[in-house]
């Protein structure tokens, strides 16, 4: 299933305790967004330093640089809050504070701001504070994402605590649409989709390869040859998809993505050559040409062994998404 990351907000400090129906409504209101200046001259924090605390869910491994990412996000708003929120802010970083003004918690799953929209994954949540600030505003950040996306998420959620909604500037921070936050977003999505298409073709090639082996077990050499040809066709499609993904990754200077896609392309190319050679070997065996059978079998084994130096791992899709800045 296609997954898009979604940054959430609750429409008011008290909405965190509301029922699911009310929460769903307030999330929609938060998406409208408006600057705090529209709610009066005073801002929620009253000109006092905003004490930032940090916490971790029990089941979440402590991320070594989590506090550094929070510090960077706080520094962003200290520099830009007057421009975008209409008032200056100052943060006091006290990560061990028992009762901070804002507590940023790294969590395994977001327990608020849930949405039912297909294809979305909520990666952060915070109250949209447009009136009096609560004793402690709770910000949740989902673990498991890249530094860049995590910092953008923290900055986004802190923006909500300053009164900024999803329609407010800067859109590269506050928008809940990843196309606004991620440069070349559509290209990055297309790269990931091309990689997934390559994986599907590669897996179909593996199924045809197995069918060929089953035919060999039955000494049905003609069928084996045909199945290996079908496998080669699927591997060729995989080579094309992986190659497209590698080329487009290079165009946007996503070097890590280039490496992943190019490695997959090379592996698929070796499997394609191996399948072609096995098809020729099986056809030769069917014709009784044992010399050619041995020669093409050797070539197939060499290509098969060469493929071992490249990888298309089960977790590569997620790794690629991280390299592309999509998660």
C-alpha cells in the first residue's frame, strides 16, 4: 500500500482529552490554520521562555541525537517566530524538567491525531494552541524516520504550539502535504514506485525460475527452456525499472538511493543473463546437444554466482524511502 507521511495537530489544548469523534473534527479544524495574531495581541506564552522537556515511550529506544534535533527546531522558531507567528519566542532547554511548558516525546505510535485516510501515516502530533497555554503541551514524534524528516516533524509540531496551522507559512514546514515539505516530492515518489515495480518483476522472475526448475526435475527440458525465457523477460523488466530509479535518483543527487537502485539493477541483470543461459542449456539438452548444454550451464552458474555480490533485501524498500527523504 502506498504510504504518505502526515503531520497532525489538535485544534486546541483541551482536544487531547476529547473523544474520537471530537478529535476527528478538531484535526480537520487544525488543517485550516491561522496565525495566533488573529486571536488577540497576547500570545499563549506571555513573553516568558518556553521550557522544553523530552521524554521517551517505554518501548522506544532512545535516539542519540533526538535532543539535538529538538534544539535545532527550537533555534528555527527563535529566529523565525516573529516573522511567521507574529511574536518572538525564547526556549529554555531543560530536557529533565518534571513540568515543562512543552514536552516532546518520542513514541512508537501516535496516540492522538489519528486519521482514517488511506495511504497516510501520522508521524507527529501537537495541540494547536490559540488561547491560553496548557500547563504542559504534549508533542508526540513517531520514531523510525530519518533525521531530516524527524527534525521537520518536530519543527512542524512546535509551530502548532505557537498557533500556526497547516495553511500558514512557512509551507515547507507547516503544510500537512508532503509535496510542500519535500523538494522534488513527486520525483522521489516516482523513484520509489519504480523500485517497487522492479521488485515485483524480480519476484515474478523468481517464480518462473522455480517453475523451470520443477520442469527440469521432471526432465521436461522444453518446458524448462520456455520458463527460463519467461524468467529472463521478467528480470529484464526489473532491470529497466531499477535502472530508471537509479537514473532519476542521480538527477536529484540522491546518492544513497542511486547505490540501492544500481545494486538492484546489477543483481537483476545477472539473473537475466543466468536465466537466458539456462534457457539455452535446457533447449540444448532437449536437442541432445550435451556439449552446448554443459557450456551454457557453466555460463548460467557464473552469472548466478556473480549476482551474490549484489542485493535486493527485504528491507531495502524502507531504506530507499529514507534515502529519498520520504520517511
